[in-house]
């Protein structure tokens, strides 16, 4: 297996696009190395992107939080300005593995691995985040939701890779939240996850996005439920209906960690709780 470690994006584009065999990008390696050791993937070339300085940037540019593909989860969860604006995205990132894993793992790696249960994805989708992609033909921007094709698959061509995640600055009187359910207290994969991003006006919800994770091949927008909560203050009736809608929209599999019926029920409960938490946060900043 060939190993490459370019120091600039241009070098990386050159190496990656010219290599015609099977290849993998190596960011933190917390998914890739496990997959290599268990023979799930057998690339002929691995390209480490952690040596590219510009992929370590984490700053605000042109109305977006720009997070480089080499930025570790720990760096994200320690950025107080980012956390106060996007607590839900930070919650998702903060749930990935352990302290050791978070010192290596990246949010771009979490997204690119495209696990239906990835903790980083639902809140990113609820925030309408995008990614910057580069390849031989130049660069392009794509929203996170449409980037994901299905489990382990992204809509990227063979020569392309992601350089940055772009998260819009949070709007006024708005907040997000991410919650997940796991059977253990730590170090487990989400049985269900839910990201919510909403805004309030005169104490009522003026816009909302509800995104369910781990209950379908990719994240699911609970659009009808999000519409239902508009102009409400989350009274009992609305909450009950929202819960039922999220149960119905979920299309989970059944496995040793949860049956279809159980996962559907948890989807409703988590959507309710994430919405209530995001609403309380938005009221606090109003
Ligand atoms: C013990 C343990 C616990 C874990 N717990 C969790 C958890 O609780 N929640 C969770 O969601 N995940 C968990 N994970 C999975 C993993 O840690 C995360 O998905 C992590 O964010 C992956 O990031 P990485 O930088 O290590 O990715 P890598 O392993 O480097 O890469 C992951 C995939 O993305 C591709 N890739 C990476 N960067 C790019 C790029 N720039 N452009 C295109 N493709 C790219 C790689 O080729 C690979 O296919 C856990 C893993 C371990 C080992």
C-alpha cells in the first residue's frame, strides 16, 4: 500500500487525481484504520491530509464558520465562540468516541464515513451546512444533505475530496440542539439521533428544522413535524402530535441494539426533547 502525505492542497489534488487505483483519504484515521485492520477496505493508496496546514483552519469567513478537514473534534468542542453559537453541532461532535478518539477524529471524517448513525451529521444538516470540495476540475460547494448518497457513500467523483465544512453564522433569536440515545452511557453508536435548529419570534417558533439520524439509510428531515411547530410555543398538543409524526417518519432497521418499534418510539421522544431544548436555548438568547 502506498502512503502519501502532501503538505499543500494543490499537491494533494495532484496526487489524488493522478492515482488511478483504489484510494482512501486519511484524516484522523479513527474509522479508516479500523476498516483497514478488519479488511473492510483495502486501498492501494492512502493519503494523509493532516499535514496540510490550511486544512487546520477553524475561523469565520464571509458569513460562515469554516472548519478545515483536518480540524480535530477536540478543537471544535473547545472553541467557546463556536459552542455558544452552535451548541447542538458541538454536542454531536462531543459525543464522538472518547477523549483519545476526539483528539484524532475530524468532523469531515465523521461526515465522509457517512454512517447512518454518525453523531456529527444531523445537527450539521439542520444548520444547513455545506462542504467545499476540490478535485481536478477545480472547487465546488455542496450542501451536506445532498452530499450523502447512502451508508458509506458520498456524491463525490473519484478525484474529489472535501477541504472544509461551511456552517452559516447562526441567525438572531435562534439555537440548535443534538441528542442521541445509546444503550450504554459512553462509547456506543447512536440507536437514534436528532438534530434541531430553530428560531423564535415573540416567543413563538418562527422557523424549524428537525433531522433524525440512525433511523434510515441517511438522515431524515421531519418536515411535516417542523411545519406543525411553526407559530407555536410548544404546548402539550403540539408536542404530542410532533412525537407521533417523528415516530411515523422514521424507517429504522431492527438489530440487537433496538427493534423497529423501539427505535420509532425513541425517535419521537428524542425529537420532542431536542426541540424543547433548542426552544429554551433560543428564548435565552432572545
Ligand atoms: C472507539 C471508537 C468510538 C467511536 N465512537 C463514535 C461515536 O460515538 N459517534 C460517531 O459518530 N462516530 C464514532 N466513531 C467513528 C469515528 O471516530 C468518527 O466517524 C470520526 O469522526 C471519523 O473521523 P476521522 O477523522 O478519524 O476519519 P477517518 O477515519 O480518517 O476517515 C473516515 C472516512 O472519511 C473519508 N475521509 C476523511 N476525510 C475526508 C475528506 N477530507 N474528503 C473525503 N473523504 C474523507 C476517509 O477516506 C474514510 O472513508 C468511533 C470510532 C471509534 C474507533
